[in-house]
C-alpha cells in the first residue's frame, strides 16, 4: 500500500489521493495534507453535513482545472463557498452562477463544461500494475459508462502492458524499436537528400 504521494501537483487531491506531501525541500521537510482531516479545517466545515471528497472536486472544477477553465471570475475560495451554500448540488450552484451573471446558460455549462471534467477526474483510463490491464480510475455504473466515449476505449491487455512498459507508442501502436529504426532510416534519407541538393547547387 502507498502511504502518501510526494508531489507539487495539487490536482492529486481532486483525483482522490488521500495523503500528499507538498513543498518538500532538500532536507525532506514539507507539508502533509490528509483528506481524512478535511472536516476539521474551518474553511471546509459545514453545519449538519460532512464536506466530502466529491465536494472538493466540485470546487476544483468550478474554479478551473486542467480539464476545464472554470466559471469566469470564480476562484477556489469563492467556489468553496458556493459548494457549501448549495451543499454539493451542482445544478443548483450553476443556476446560482447564472442568476448572478457569471454563466449564460446553466444547463449548457453543466452538460458541456462541468460534467466532462468531472467524468475525466473520476473515470479516466489508467493502467493497473497489479492486474496488468487498463481500467477506469473508479469503476463507473453502466449508465455513466455510456457517457465515457470521449475518454477512449480500454485497450486489450497485451497492448496496454506494452505501452505501460514503454515498449509501444501509445498513439501509433508501433513497437518503439521499429519506430526508432524507421526514424533513423528517414533521417539518413533526409540527410542524403539534403547533401544531394547542396552538391547540385
């Protein structure tokens, strides 16, 4: 089991990593963030309801992340306030944003802005080194799985293993040794062509 992840990428918290070490210096000193303590932090406390990992993800998406630019003019602290105000009801939060002029169409934003980012965080395709196959980060329900076409398809195990071990190009599915040999050949051919042009001139 992994006890914690050392990183400078705070998005790992949005992915659901429970414990991360950030801002670690050369002496090994840094800051530890444990999502188990989330509800002991004043900024995350809610009356009568626990602040969840999914609510943290909502705030990250609405304020802007790798997969979505976020709601204009909304930073993380503001997003956090809205998530708490609407108690994790994203559609209600989007309607609130629209009512305040931050969104033109709450339904459109929810469908084409928020949800693709949410589904990518929760269900993107990863390689499982224990099972030696590709799988979704978190297994989706059958209904959710129908919405994940934009993430691509799970590759056959033998291909996924080759890619994970760095032996196969994930875009062309060519063996890297073959690709390297072809690149070397094409480079040599281009050099010969260039040399011929220089000589002829």
